[in-house]
């Protein structure tokens, strides 16, 4: 089975071709990050327009990489949600229309299911069942995964997502959007012992998260160290970034370990943009080893939004006999 995957839920246009026998045959990504950086966040209308400009050229590029054409496809998978409605509509209507023209099925894939399955694209993929930590700009969830489509929510953020917290903390420090990778880079030169930020909700049982308090903590700490011009000295910036990163990472690690203990499972996968964070990977590796378990994640370019995860998820759904009717599916809010 060969499936073309289309991702346009936010600010990256992603396309990929996945074959159930041969694996990933091609993938291409266009990031709008530079365009939105000027505004300090994603501007939905600009995102939709840019997806329209980039999507068909990227589809052509992926087919060329794979040395094949549209006729070789068995289905088209597109991200149906959650995400920005205009941006989703571009991928959904293009995918649905191409499928209709080719006389093949179309599948509307859940963006977070795509993220969750991304580690399956790597060389030693995890076997089911496992615990998944989904950490992106819009979601922070712990999920028990028994198989494709068998997902049970164990816990989630009650306010900001982990990625969102990174982005907001970065903004407070005067860094660009998206701030996650920038905080991570700054933190490398930070003194991790100078400030200690709280580990929210770790002192009580349960697997839910709350990250909005860390934002306030970051702002207060930053404000205490501004000079007369409102500037923060470079080393202090790095120290705050390190304290913030450690607080988020420790909190996630504590809850992941708890989720493994609670479910009795030994495999943990991490997915979504924040799973590219090296400190998080390090700390989770330690946590999982204490539980005599194993940690899995995707290569960095498949942690953030991409077409490969949508092609892969669509292919699994197709092989399970699922396909959608002629509806163009686009759901800005959609529980997994
Ligand atoms: O999964 P993703 O690409 O898009 C969504 O579905 O939201 O995740 C983007 C998020 C952003 O908040 C970004 O700041 C964060 O992932 N991120 C990181 C890192 N790389 C991306 N956060 C912390 N450390 C990183 N290295
Ligand atoms: Zn995402």
C-alpha cells in the first residue's frame, strides 16, 4: 500500500510518500516560521495562503524524489485536525480533490495520532503496547497505546501545553518565535543551580500537568534582573532559560515514570515538537532506565510537524480497512 501524506495544520507544509513494503519513499517540508516570526506567532490567514502556494509544488517534489507519479498511489491521507481551520482546509480540500480525481480513498488523519506514530518511522520501532508522551505546541498528553487506534488518555495539561510554555517563556525573555529551540540553546550555557523553578503538580498523585504557573515564575525572575534599560545580562538569561527548561523537563520525567509504574508498561515513546529537546531525552532516558524500560523517539525532523507521520498513520488506517466518505474533513478541535 502506498499513501501520500499531507500536513497543513499550522505553519509547516509537509508532504511525504510512505509505502508499507518499502518504507518512506520521499518527504519534503516547507516551514513558514520566518514569515510568522515577524509577528511573534502564527498569523492564521497568512498560514493558509502560504500552504496554498507551497502544497502542489511539494507534492510534485516528493513524487519526483520517489521517481513515481500520482497513479501509483493507493490513498491520500491529510491532517483533518486539530489545527487552524483555514490551514487545515487547504490540505483537506487538496487531498480530497486529488483522491476523487484519482478514484482512490482519502483519509482524514488526527494530527496527534500522526505525532504519536512518528517513532515508528525509525529503525527500531517500539512494539505495542507502550506509553506515549505527546508534547507539542498545542498538546501535552500521556496516552496508553495498545495498538493503532487504541488510545487511552492517562493525563494531560490543564492549561498551557509544554511547547506553548516554552514559546511564552521565550517571549518574556525577548526571544523569537518559536522559542522552544532558542530556550534549549540558551540553556546549554546556563547555570542550572542558580535559580530553582517549581515542578508543578508533582507533589500530588495523578498524571495531569499545569505549565501556566511557570510562565509567571519566569516573568517574575526576569523582571527582578532587568537593568534600568529593561535588559537582562546574557549569563542571567541563560541561567533563567536553564532553570525553566529543567522545571518543564523534570516535571515531564516525573509523570512519565509514574505512568510507566501505573500501567506496568516498559516502553515509553515521546513525540511532538518538544520531544526534539535533548535535555528531555536525557532525563527520560534516566527515568526509563530506573523502570528497566526503553525509550523511543523520532529523528528531530519528524518530531516537529511533517508529512511523513501523516502518510504513515494514513497507511496504517488504510491497511486496517478504514477510509472516509467524500466529506472534506477539517476539525479545528478534535479529541484523539
Ligand atoms: O509538534 P509541533 O511542531 O507543532 C504542534 O503540533 O504544535 O511542536 C511545536 C512546538 C513549539 O512550541 C516549539 O517551541 C517546540 O515544539 N519545540 C521545542 C524544541 N523544538 C521544538 N521545545 C523545546 N525544545 C526544543 N528543542
Ligand atoms: Zn504538531
